C-alpha cells in the first residue's frame, strides 16, 4: 500500500497536456496536470515518485517569495498623462486584454503569472508604437534630423539606442516617465544621428534642444527607480507554472 502524500495537491485534467506534470505556485499550491486521455490509475504512483522534488521546491519557496512582484492594479503612463486601473478576471483559456477608457481588464488563468506579465508587456509595447513613434518623428522634425527605422522594445537597462545605420530603438517603458524626460531621451538618441559618441560636440548639440539636459539626466536616474518592476524584471519569480517537472 502507498503511503500518504505529505503535501496538499490537486488534480487538473488537461486536454492540451501531452504528458503529466507537476506545477507549484508561488503560494505553494501543488497541482498535478494530467492529460485528459491518460488513465488516472497511475496518479498516486506519480505523486510518490516526485515527492522528494515537490518537498524540495516547497522548501525553497519563502526565499523566492521575497522577489515576488505583484501584478499591478494601477499603471501610470506619465509620458502620455494616462493612468489605468487594472482589473483581473480568472477564467480559463488564453489571456485577453480589454481596454476601455482608463481601465484595463485582463482575463485568463491568473495562476499563469508569466503569461499575465507578457500580456501586459505587449500592451505597453503597443502603447509605445502608438505614442513614441509619432513623438520621435515630431522631435526629429524639430531638430532637422532624419533616421531610418524605429523599433519599440522592452529591453532591459537602456532607454534607447541609435545605430550607425541610423536606426533608433526605444524602450516602451519610456512611457512611464514624465513627458519632459521622454523628450530628453528622444533628443539624446536623435543627436546620435550626428555624433555616434558622447563627445563634447554631442553634448553641445543636445543642449540646443534640451538646455536642461544635465538636470534631466540626473532626474532620469531617479525616475528609473520608479519604473514598475514587472516591466523590467520577471514577476513572481517561481510564479505558478514556473516550477514544473515533467513526469
Ligand atoms: Zn548616448
């Protein structure tokens, strides 16, 4: 006879899963995802076989929890002076995002934090396309410079870049900064079209359009700390579904 399983667990039948797997949520909820078509008579055996692994993961949880980043309830896009309330709805299926006025509703399997985060990031990226592209075009016109292409990314650790081929890349997270700092970054990148360096000539040209650039550079560093972690880091490290073992 099999011994009792030393942790709480739930069985979830899945039509999509090809193989059984165990997932552990950040809150320590253990789920056995079982392919719909597979006979359930091996369930106890599978759990026993993986007990040591599950206990090890559960043991490691408190450490990971400190790094957890909660899904936001408010998103402030200072750059475009918009604040959104975020609502969540726990439903089966792929994530959907509905935007209505200043309110966002995310529907999906809320345990899948990474999918949730990806959905939000995609939304921010779309906002970047919508607002940063025309913004850059306007500032470029004002400065009398021309670039080739612009790409909107959510790259870590940099606000923008400009290549020798005159392609500009902007971080969609710029929208979380106040508009004068977005402008500061745009001017910086556009000035690289003339100077692909940070020489004194570069800064002289920056100053023509951004006389307060020194102060703005300092402010940019301060505001960078306020960019929501879910945009720049993984959120809910060890989030539901991340700790998976194929069995
Ligand atoms: Zn630069």
